[in-house]
């Protein structure tokens, strides 16, 4: 599964769901200058922080994939192998927004149609997953709401 992600040493990876701990460790080992952020539920995040605290380049952040709390065009790779999205259109806009031009998204095959419609380009199939690329110079979609600052 990791080979299909084509992880590069300086990638900034966003996982919209939690892979198993062994996969997270394996990806972390490949990131020499990059990092990984995993989004999930609050309890899931606390448990992952406790179990995987030895990984200095992995951050676990509570939150849904419909509201990614990171800057536009920050991540070089967005991954979601589960795609249990409550609002697929909103997740698609968020992926398009946070993915750097020239970056790639790896998602479950059934979720790839919306990303293609949003402007990502189909690259290849990795079994039950699809690898999509964001064209260089593509602009992120504007958010459908303004964030609330506290």
C-alpha cells in the first residue's frame, strides 16, 4: 500500500483518516525532511498521540475532512483510503484548496469521480485506489464559508 503512495522524503502529507499504526510508522520513516498530519476524531487523536509519540514528524489533529484547518496549497500529498465523508462535495473543495499545485491525492476509487470533476487529473490506478494530480498553477477553490476564529 505504501509503495502506491510514492512518498518522497520532503512530502507534506495530509491523511484525512487514520491509517493503522504500522503504516504511519513506515510513512514517517520515509519522510526525511517532510511531515505527516492525520485528521480524526478527538478520542482517536488522543490515542494515536499516546501510542505514536516517538514520531517527531507526525502530527495528529482533531477535526473532520470537511474543515481542514491548514493553509491553502500546503500539502504535497493528500491521502484518504477510507473516504467516509459526510459531505463529499465539501471534502473535495477542501482537498483542492490544501493541495499544492503539482501535488497528488490518493483516494478510494469510488471517491475519485468528484475530485476529477473538481479539476484534479487522473494519473493512474493503484488497485482499489486512484492517484490524482493537481495541475501546476491550478488555483484552489474558494471556501464555501469563512472560518470562525476564537
